């Protein structure tokens, strides 16, 4: 059982990527009118929900920061993680805390330190190709994949890398041209584990195709053979 936590406006999307496969849609189509919840609002809301779950005997396995975009964009992200860990320990000490991040804010030391404190810091790295990133992930600001990789290395084995594999619209990162340099980089980062996956829901851009189970299994097995735990979701 996962309890989702959204630090972004509920009526739109706030993200430093504008991925063509994003289940939340494209940024331009979901501009929020409301503001981000404050740290205090998040803390009150989370404590209320955890208290209700405790009373109902519903124990969450994980508290997951995801939501409508990039959670680390919240200016008080690090402080909210502090509050969450405190509340987790108070109500459900066995629950894990996970953050699903596109890794664009790793240049901020406070974000890196907060991500080190959670149980699962899932950091996106779909490819090491800047051309592919600009076409598929479409960063909305300055993004240097080489710089991001160096920040991932600073986690020294604590990071969890997540990578999306897909085809269509003139792109295909399941091919050896993309997989080999990606795998080499994974070995340099030396994460705790790798999670690979493919398209699961409707995409805002048409013509995209799922990676096949055979393709994902092949990539997964190469990561495992290199000594790093890896899972594949189809």
C-alpha cells in the first residue's frame, strides 16, 4: 500500500521536464492556477491522513512523493522530508519513504541531502544522449546530463536509478546505440539498484510504442550480470 504525496498544485502540472510520454500530459496543457501547498499545509495534511490510517488499522508500506510533476521543485522540499520522516517514525515506523525524481534539482545541496535521508531516492536517467533527452524528456531549463551523472555519483551507492525505455516518433533507446553507453554510465554511478520500465498509460504525444518484455528483460539481465540489482516493469 502506497500513500502518495503531491507537493505541487492539484489543478495543474509543475515540472522541469516536459516528457512526450508523461501520463500527466504536456506542461502547456496543464498550467496550474493555484499555488504549491506550504510546508505547514503538507505537514498538517500528512499527519491527519496518517492518524486516520492508524485508527483504521491501514498501515502503508511506503509514503511516495510523486504528484503532478517534479516534487523536488518545492522550495521547502528538504524541510518537508524532515517532517515526513518524523511523522513516519511516529505513526508507521516500518513504512519506507520514496521520492520519484527526474534528478534536475541535484545541483541543490539541500535536495541531495534530503534524498540521502529517504529510503528510496528514485532518480531518472533514460539515456546519456543529449539529443534523445532534448527530444523525449525535453528539459524546460538548463540541463547537462554529464553534470547530472556526476551528482548521481555523489550518492555513493545509495541511489536508485529509474530509466524509461520506449520507441516511436523517430526515437528508440532500446537499441544498442543507446543501451551500451547507458549501461557503462550505470556502472560508473554504481547505484543500489536500477528500475527499468516502459510506457504504461496513454501518452500526450501519439505514435509512441512500449518496449517489449524481451527488450526490457535483455537490458535487465545485462545490468544484473554487471553486479547491480535490476527490475523490469512492462
